[in-house]
């Protein structure tokens, strides 16, 4: 009986495979000279490795929602070993600072790839649905390649974030108007040999013209590593927490803030 059942199942599969081309052939064909309505549907699998940090007091109050930092690393941390993401920025900080008052979401970009908003947004959706994230206090930041990714993701979905902090990256000045209602703090070393500081200059100028709330720290004498100095600055996190999604702007654009080179210079 068992063999008969297995045989019957196999025959059913073969029949279905044989029938598939016929079913496809029965689909309405496009007719030359006529326009026809069609529907395309395809499910695409998304896979991203990521690090997730929950503050040490996360479990103490089940009704509390927490701010989240969405961190995008640079090109050197791409690959399949997610622990590489811990070398810079918030993922590095939380390895030692368990009382860091943010949920930290740090995806890893695959080798030879680039940050893709259409992969990052579903990941953010998933984490927000599973954990107690305050949707009005989601902050986006990234360095180098992640700085480019920060500009790109924020331009595609400005309504998802309360504030952004791109570091030594660049974006599209033509899209700056999309960010006019989003607080932005830009960081870049003026001696950067990898990503020219002019790329941040152009974005800041475009944001000012759009009437955005933009702040600019242009480190004097600092090369590509402008992220160490930035992420070690507690003022960045205070600034993040001072903003909520959809809030009214307090004023116009702030002038650029020159800063002397210090820790983190290469």
C-alpha cells in the first residue's frame, strides 16, 4: 500500500509538470497591434545578516518603546562575517556600553554589493514589528559607503526617520528637497582623500537652499576617518534624541561648524 501511495504521488507530480506548459500556453497571449492589460507578480527572497543590540533595561518595562539607531557600515565591513560590523560606530560602542539608550540595528552588506534601500526598508519593518521600537524616534547614520547609503535611504523614505547623520559620504543634491523636513547633521574631514569633502559641501548647500534643518561639522585637517571622532561625541546622541519624526522645525539652517582634527585621524 505504501509503495502504491508513493507511486500515485509521483505520478501526480509528473502530471502536474507535464500540464504546466499547457497552462502557460492557455494564458491570454498578447495580440499584435493591440494593447492588453496584464499583471506581473513575483516573490523575491531577501536575506541580510545583521547585528541587533537591545539596551540592558529593555526587559524591565514591557510597555516602554525605545529609540533606534539604524547604522550602515563602510565598504571594508562587507562580506559574510557579521562580526566585522563591530569594528566601527554604534556596534563597536555597545560591545562595551551595555547601558547605551538605543536599540541598535546594524545590517551587513554582502560582498561586492552596495546599500540597497529596497533591502534595508523591509529589514527595518521586520525589526520594528518584533521589538518595542518607538516609530517616531528612528535615527539613520552611516560612514563612508554607509554615508552614501544614509543619503540614499533617507532620500527614498524621508518619512521613516526622525533625523539622520551621514558621515564622509555623498548624495544627490537634486534630491535634497525631499529632505527639507528632516533634521540632518553632516560630518566630513576636509582632507579626506577617499571621498572628497566637496560631496558633503554640495549636499549641505542644496539642503540650505531647500530650507532644511541642516548642521555641518567640517573637520579641519581630518582625513577619511571622521567617524571615530563623531561617534565618540555624546552630543550626537543627545541631538538624535532631541528630534522626533514629523516635528516642526525650530528654525532655518545652521552654519557650518569647523572642527580641528583630533582622535580618529588617519
